C-alpha cells in the first residue's frame, strides 16, 4: 500500500485579504509561517519517504519546516501549481462580486462553464493535477508514505477526479490552510480516501 498526504499551503496575505491568487507567486504571511511550523509538529510521527510541492513559493515555504524535520529534500512539480484565474488574480473578492456577478455564479456553481480572459479551464487543471499525483504515486515503492504540498483549487479538482465526482461540485469540498488529507493506493490505480481536511495532529 502507498500512502499520500495531500496538504494545502499555509495562509498568505492574499488569503487574509480575500484575493484570488492563482499563479501569482505569493509568500506566506506570518500566520502562514507559524502554520507551516505547526504542520511539521503535527506530522512528527509520520514516516515520509519524499516531499513534493508545486513551483510556487507558498507551497515550498509550507513544506520547508516539514522537510527540515524529516531530513528530506523538497521536489518541485510545476504541474501541481494552482489553477490560473486569469484577470481575477490579485483582485479583491469584493470587486469581483460587484463587477462579475454572472461569472462568479458560474465559478462556484458551474465551474465547467466558467470563462474569463486568461483563466485556465478547470477541466484542464484537473487533468494535469490528477495526472501529476498519479505519476508521483507510480514512482513510489510499496509500503511508503509521501507528502504533496499544493493549493486549494487544484486539490478540489484532484479529489473530484479521485472520487469520480462531477467537477461542478468541486467547491463543496473544503481545504483549510495546512489541512492534511490522506489517500492510499491499495493496488495500482485503485485509490481510497482515508480522511480530508484534517488540521489536528496526525
């Protein structure tokens, strides 16, 4: 059996300011840095073979205390980056509500139909994110555990794929900053969810 801990990054200033980040390379806030330290403490009893993250700084910052505690390098995988939100990136959510009410409704209730300039289709993001996770799992030996630090949006699409859920339901799954979700592969291509959105000690 192969075990995978899927982790959302710590809080950023954009999170606290209610701005969409997407591919903007934001950094952790002071709260986010504390969350990253706490994550390493929460996972102190978990034996990890490898640690992966996206190519955006906030995931690497989140993974660093854990990697240091485990004595492991961090492996960056660009395909684990957040969904690109196009012209909405860096825009306060309040302004999006005022200027784009129809598009915002589609964003939350019909992601497959959501379109704004520069936005990555959610179906495309799901394809590259879920494929990246499966490729990482295939590389692992049996009876090993790994951690993947990534982003809230792409995590939602990944879990929709894993659970065979309609992608339009992706926002019904929640991930707090530094929440840990655990899946395992019983046999090649046969995946199960152990838990989702855990912020307690593991």
